[in-house]
């Protein structure tokens, strides 16, 4: 059963006992992003309507990307492959894959366009059921480039990500590859990360598995 957006606590498949990575993490990311943008946007006086699209995710290699020159949705959100210019193309020898169908959902949802000008999503889930990674990179609109927005986004990202994994266990601020990274450990084993690359670029990551692909990805950011 695929996770349904708007119902953070799902029965099966449960995080910690992965079955098919693509189905599970697509729904998890959808829930986290939709709920986090909803909470943060309300806190920052954005007008937000939470919708419940099905979590459709597919895999398309970053090179060539689904939209080499980017594309713009109904509410002004752009899918911009250049957002990954500072992100490693592969992690631990495994290529990042673009989630084109999930990005298509974002294009038609005002929750994304309210705080974000441009957006891109990629993932790794083909190496094994025990290790996966999902990363979203967003370019913030000028009004969202504040410490308050970042703090609200971080808290919402952690809460919604870990709601799929038995709740938050611990949170910490770590220095990884000279980046200041907010890290949440979920009781169910999922790790969530947020960091700002400066110039309004926000990176949000979830991973599961002993290889900790999310940390490896951050170590490769230049």
C-alpha cells in the first residue's frame, strides 16, 4: 500500500521494514514536503491550500534530465535542473535519479510556489531495500529568505519526516563538510537533514540505511 498524503502515520509498509523503495520514499517525500510547506507558509503569512495528490514517482537519469532547460508550472514554480550544480551527481557510486512525475505534481500545487521560486527532486533507491535517499533542492523567494522561515521549515520537515518513522528521537546541529547542518534522528531509523547553501538555496534530505547516503551527499556538496 502506498502512503497517502495527509495521513502521516501509515500502517504498511512501515519505515524501518522497507519493501519497495521507490513507492515508499515517494509517498514519504510527498507527505513531508506538502505538510512542511503548508505549516511554514501559514507561519509566514502565505496563502496555502493543502491538497492530496497521489504520490506518483518515477526515475529519470539526471543526465539527460526530463527538462534540460527547466519548465514553469501554473503557479510560477520552475523545475530547474541547475539547482543540482553544487550537488554530487552520484553518492557512494550510485547515481541520483530525477523524480519527474513528483515534480509535475509540485508544478500544479500552490504550496510549492508560495515559498519556492524553483525546485528539483532526486533520489537513490535502486541499490537495495536497506538504503535509500531523497533530496529536494529549492530556490527560495525573497520573502522566504529569513531565519524564521528556515527554522519553521526545518522543524516542519523533521516533524513530518519522522511522523512516518515513529517520531523524532533527537535533533542536533552538526558541521559536515564545513556546512552547518540541522539533523534529526527518527525513532524508526530515518535521518532527516536541512541546510542552507546561501543565496536562497535550501536543501532537504531524508535517508534510511547503514550507508547513510544523506551524510555522504552533504560531504560531496561543493
